């Protein structure tokens, strides 16, 4: 499955006081609250899988589809990037 990537030229600005860590903390806290007593197994893996795809997509958009630049931005080699893109069904072409 190929995920279409739409490019948003002017993404909504993040308030300067919000760090990525703070946003992640709020999201995890909200998720756990919304479980409302239900069991959750392997939250760490679930969160990584949910976050990895948008990180890959946005990095690829930011780099104009250039895999070398995207891999450098993400701090991984191109082979790893291509593998992860394939795992998520993301086409390397934007």
C-alpha cells in the first residue's frame, strides 16, 4: 500500500513553549487516561509504530523526496530509511 503524501506549505506553528517532549508527554498521558481502566500491552512498541510513520513522511516532505537528505536528517543510512519506508508502505517519491 502506498501512502499519498500531501505537502502542506504552511504547517500550523507550534507554540514556542511546547517542546516535542512536552507534546509526547501530553499525548501519552491522554492516551492512558482514555484507556479508562482497559488493559494495554506493549505501549512502547505501539507508540513507536504510531510516531514513526508521520516522522518518516514529514522528513521526506521536508527534504523534497530526496532520500539521501532525508536519511541524513533522520540520522540513519539510506538502506535503513528505504527499509522503514517500505515497512510503512510509503513511496520514496513525493
